C-alpha cells in the first residue's frame, strides 16, 4: 500500500498521456487543493496551495504536515467533523480564519502581504475500487481577504465577523483603537460610507446569498440573518436593492 | 491506478466541474455536474458538443469559456443561470442549480505552455471579496 502511495506522489513528476490531463487540471486549479493520506499526512499539494503560502516548496508540506497533529486544527474543536471525511463523508467548514501567523512561523515566511484570510474549506473522500477511503482531499476557497494593517481593515473584519449581532459602533471603534467620532470620520473617508451603512450592506449581501436557497421562505431567510421580515428590515432591503426580497428572488433565482 | 486517483479527485469533486477541449467537447465532468444537468456519463462518451451558446443566459460565462484558449482565467459572480450554457438546459431542468451562482474558468496547459483544455468549476455564491488597503 505504501509503495503504491509513494508511486502516486512520484507520479506528479513523471505522469504522461491521459493521466497528464487529470494531473494538469488539479495542478492548474485556481484554488488550493491538498490531499491527505488516511492518517492525515499531506501527500499532495497543488500550485495554488504553494502560491497561497508564498512559494513554500511542496517538500516542506508533503510527507511532513499532518492535519490531525496541527494544533490550530485541534484548537477549533472540529477534529471529529474532520474525521467524518476520513470515514467517507464530504464535510464543509465555512469562513475559517487561516492562522497566518502560525504558517508564517512554521515555514519561515516573512512577506505575507495580507492581514487576515477567511476560507471556505470542503473536505471530501477519494475511494479505492473497494469503496474504502484511500485519500482525503481538501479544497480551500478564500472567502474574505484583508490586506494592510490599518484600523479600517480591522473594523471591516470585525463588522463582517459580527454581522449577525446588533450593530455596535462603540465596540467597532474600540477594535480599531479609535474614538467613536474619529473612527466614524476615518471610516467614511476610506470607504465612502458610514460604519452602519457598511454593516447594513454586508448584511443585505448575506440575505441576497441566502435568497438563492429556494427551500427557504423569505421570512426564514430574514430570520436566519437575525432580521424580522415584518419590520424595518424588508423596507431597508428594498431601499438598498431597489426591489423587494421576493422580487429579487424571482428575478435572479 | 494513478489515473484512477486523479480521476476520483475530479469525479468526487463536490462542485460541478467540466473539462472541455478547444472544440468545446466536454472531455470530463464531475459527478456533481452530471447530476445537476441530468446527464448520464454516456453522453460524454459520444464526444458531442454540449455547449449551447445560443441559449446561454450568462454572456460573461460564454465569453470566459472562450477566452480560456487565449490564456485568460476568470472568476465570475452573480450568474443568473450558468447551466443554460450546457445543451440549453434551463434552471428548471437542472436539479439544485440555483445554489451555483459563481464560476471559476481557467485554462489547462501542457509542459510547453500550450493550452490544451478549459475548465469551468461552478461554485455557490459566497460574496467573495478582497479588501485592499486604501492608499489614501
């Protein structure tokens, strides 16, 4: 079994013919893909994965990194969910903050030009011809990227992490280490909108996303976004989008 | 066996994905794609052109799927009916198609940097964004 797996890693360098296309698709894939052995050890990373981590060579990850031994993965408390993928299920982790500081230390990267990255991670099994899990693949798609270390980026990150909570200007200004008045002025200067408008627009973006799920009623969509459809929320949606939520769904979905 | 592994990664890929040739024949598709457009794998064996340019609702997807052969990669969002590009399938004819409103379209190159295939991956809309530092 181990020989067979080693040959698969080696095949990345020697593949030809029809295999070549399959390999190229994965290699050219614009999102990071990592494949793990059944014990959680990395056996394969694609080019996008290496670029994401600033040209760390595959040798630094393949055969060395083990997802089950990663303290950051363990600290999420999601190991049991992850194990389900190794038992044959596809599992999805939404909006996971990438531990850039840890990665930076682990691989000696000094030139990360981003402050924070949040990813949607889909982990799915790869079966052998006896329907046993042979490998597990993880697809990582960047959902939010924050570049720069300024106060406004921190505030945006805070607002987007707390969009389900009630808008709190004091707390947002505190995260940005500014007084409320100075923060509001600076935020508008940099983004062209007030922090409240930014928060509201983000929330409406979430409602629009959820309206794509036609299994949910409009009321359920608003409720899932912590908004009451019968209240001001419906009016606010129409004011911002130009049509009602129901009209929006009919138009686009 | 190697081929089986790479095939499995694509076949088991959780999102609809198609690999197509410069003559717009679908050469490979994930199981998720075949499920959404209600196609059987046998259709792919016939090497038929599954692209239906005239019925496609999302013109930016049409453009992007052609531009891959000029080396362009594109990430598209807020697509209205992306699967209408395939054999004129409407959203109503496609199972679960409504959740896929984004797509990544990219070329596949060989060792000589020649583009041999294009790939479309359909993704759920996630309001992906890249928040850049304001220079002012």
